[in-house]
């Protein structure tokens, strides 16, 4: 055993100076760390609350399921997915991906196959929240066609609707036949009232109409089934160009530079991004002049462009794509003071004729220019050194494209093809091609 006197000497030498220093700083240290702990608890609690509030407001899949299955069991609606959703329970909703309370989006499973389930709902603020009021609101979706409507009358209804939404196209009769075939669930060459009501309600959803019109296009998600105005599409592995998306309530706390750097670090290798880009440019080509007219991308957001496990581009969201006929109809005769008053969606903008205070009908910025704005950040970071100069030049030319589509078709095609060729040359004959 160490003698008591020696132990006291060691204690004084080793601990007394430190103890005196700590004693003078201890209150300040305690207060500082206490404040930091409370701040951490407050921020964490706020984030958890906002997550819960956001989830409960945006995610109402159970309401969708209740409304759809109620209508199905009462014989009001029909669809290829109804039995799986309501009776067999082989079609199930899983993770909520909704960004709007009126447009429900869920990842799900259909016979163990990953799918995406989408469903529209009335604004919850317009109802009292009771199940019967929601059912009454949703019932109005299935008012047409009425009992006694003949097949010829229904076809005429479809033709008039498609003409109003897509413009006068020589191939509209073909599209009417496609819609009739889609509606005929039991393949008896007849369309029942429930089948007609379901397909009519679905056509009022812009995204569904575009999926039917563009179903043969490579970069449009495949339609797998529907029930009433709920529809099921193929699962897109990555539903956004960027992996990280900061919730709106955290954007003030997370610097944009930080989220951008993280997305750069988490993004696929550059050759894979080039492959995704080529697919996106092909989609721009597909909608520029298609069988059923031209379509305009009215919100070129990274959240709307996805890709699968093979890095093939798939449009995860088509609600922001509108037919040229619809946009022109919106602009025609619209009162305006500035160009901002002549905006459809987020960024389909026409000019304002200030003499007559009315919008001109043609959108100024083409799809390609909007997509290239998106691609500048996505494609330039990590680009090969020997390619970066040419790539910057091509994207700069692309971003500045403007003018009426009818007057710049050749220039549009030339810029698009130059950009595609530049990327394809770099990744062709490699594992990424």
C-alpha cells in the first residue's frame, strides 16, 4: 500500500491545479452545454412534429382506398385493379410519396411486383372531414356518362374531349379506339356503365391522359391497371434526378451549397448521368411532335425526372406536361399586365401584348431550353476534362434557345442532336452504353 502522505502529495500535484481551473469554468461550461442540449431537443422535436404534420396532411391513402372500394362494391366503378385492391388485397399501398394532399402517390406491391399507385382526392379543406362527405364529393367524379348513353354517343364524347385537350389531330379516332379497348376490362367488346364512368373520370387527370397518348414511348412509365380514378404504373427505381431532397421546412436551416454538394457526392458516375441525360433528350424529342400533337414541359424540375436500375430515363411525374392545345387555350384572350401574367404551370410563359393587354398564345421558351437549364448542374460536375469545354458550349447554346416553336424547329433539332451526339460518342462502346 502507498503511504497516506505520499498519496496526498500525488493528489495535490496531479489534480489540484486542474480542479481550480475547472472550478472557475464549471458554471459557464454547464450553462453552455445545457443550452446546446435544449436547443438540440427543440430542433429535433420541431423536425419530428413537422414530419408528422406533413405526413398526416399529405398522406391520405387510407381515404383513397375507402372511397374507391366503396364505389366498386356498389357497382359504380370498375377497373382491372379493383379485385386486387378491394377483394384479394394483392395490391397494397406502402410508402407515401405524395407532395399534394389532393394527389396521392404511394409505392406499393401488386402480387409481389413493385408498383406506383396514384389517386386523386378532393381538397380536405373543402369538406368537413367526415367519411360520408368525402364519398359525396368523390361521387361527382363519376356522374358521366349517364345511364342510357349509347356506345356511339360515348365515342363522340371521347372524341370531343380529346379534341379539346389535344387539338385537332388526324389520329384522334385511333386514340378513341385505344381508350375504348382500355375501358373494356372483361374483353367482351362492350363497355358497361361502370367501365365508362371509370375511364371518363381517369381521362380528366392530365397525367393519365398523357400516359395513354404516350404509352408506346420508351421514357413514359407503363400503365399497369386502374380502378375508378385510381391508377397503377410501373415502379421507377429512382423518382428524382437527385438523391437528396431537403423538406421545405428545413430549407432555411440547410444551406443550398451543402445540399448541392451532397447531391454531387451521392450522384451516379458521370457516364451513367450522361446515359440518363440522353434518355431525357429523347423524351423531349418524343413530345415535340408526336402522333397526338406537341406537348410542353411546364415544370422542368429534377423531382419529375427519374431513372431505373439500368439508368434508363423514365419520367416519374407527367402532371407538369401539358398539350400545346391546352396551353394555347389558356393563353388565348387572357388579360395581362406583364409576361408573368401569361404563365401556365410554373414556367410555360408567353408574352403579354401590352397594347391590347392580352396574352399571345405561343410559349416563348421551348422544352429543350428548360431541360438544359436543369442539365447544367447535373451534367457538368464531374464531367471528363477533355469534354467539359464542348459540353459547356453546347449547354450554353441550348439554354439560350427561344422563339416560337413553329419558327425554330430546325434549330431546335440541330442543338438537340449535337448534344446527344457529344454525349453518346463519349460513352459508346463502354459498359455504360
